[in-house]
């Protein structure tokens, strides 16, 4: 018996990185997973490998959301869960951030999460789950990622409001707040994993960068009955980074 047996779950940004690990784990736990992304070749290959479905989805486009949800309902008959994982990160000092870049980060990270909730929740079965991907930077500041931090603060707020408004239907809404996770997105200027790992060893109390499968396990917890009395909460998974600065 898997912890998600019989559930239909949409995972956005699932073609690679953190979303890929969430899709793999959810499928292994018995979910009928819908891999949603704009990276069609990678997304379709992953879906085929894990026995999932693939839908093309640009999370910043409302029409894409409507089409994706309609396709899932037609194919599966229901939607029980959503993981709003898709996101982008840009590295710039706040005063050097072009407006177009800021708005693109908002469109994907913040608007994408909003549209996911807005489009999926009305079609979701009562008792469903929504997991939004916020960030360590959604609870604290971090230099050079101002647009990203602003959107992730917004995701935490959306999570709390959605949890209040959907509680009457038993739909639980929570957020994962990862620190640095070893994916291509977390490597500025194309830095390799070794250089990135060395950088974060100096900052993170547990002495290493996080792994995407660790975040996937937290998303699984928030999507199954193990978290049945939890809603409206941001869950930090950052190796102790938010706790403070170690002097040792």
C-alpha cells in the first residue's frame, strides 16, 4: 500500500530537478501523477518512464491551466492533489534588476501559484491537498535574489489565505520552504555542483546543500494522511540555515 494510492496529483515544473523527484516519489507511492511542464521532451520522457501522464503547462498562462485541468479531468475523472513546484530564479542585486526580469519571476513563481490554486481547487475533490513551493527566502531576506524572495514571500501569503478559504471543503494547503537545493536552478552563472556545494558548506549548519529528493519527501508528507491536521503552514527544509549563523 502506497501513501497516495488512488490519488490523482498534478506536479508542475516536473520535468527535472525538484519537481522530477516529487513526480517519481509520488508515483512510487501509488499516485496517478500528472507531469506538467514546458519542457515537453524531458517531461514526456519522464512520464513514460514512471507510468505517468504528461501535459504541457506554462504556469503563468491561465488558458494553459484551464486546458491542463480539463485534460486531467477527462483522462482521470478527478484531481486530488496539486504540487505548485514550477519556479525560476534570477541572480541580481535589487537595484540592478530590470523590470522585465522582475515581472517574469513574478509571472512564473507568484502568478503561477495563484493560477494553480484558482484553477485546480474548484475541480478538486473535497479533502484534497495543495503544496506550494515557497523558499527559505520566503521567510527571510537574501541578497542578490530580490525578485525571487519577493515572490516566495507572496507564496507563503497565498498559502495561508487559500488554507483558510478551502478548509470548509477539507482541502489542506501548505508550503515547503527549501533552502539551497542541488538543482541546476541554484547554480549561478553555470557553476558546477562541486563549487556550489563548497559555497553552501560554509553557510548551512548541516554542512551541505540539500538534495531534491529530501524536499520531495516533505511534499509527500504534506500530500498524504500523515499530515491530516496540518494546513496553512510553511515548512522550512534548509539544513538549519534559517536558525542562524554558526560561529564554529
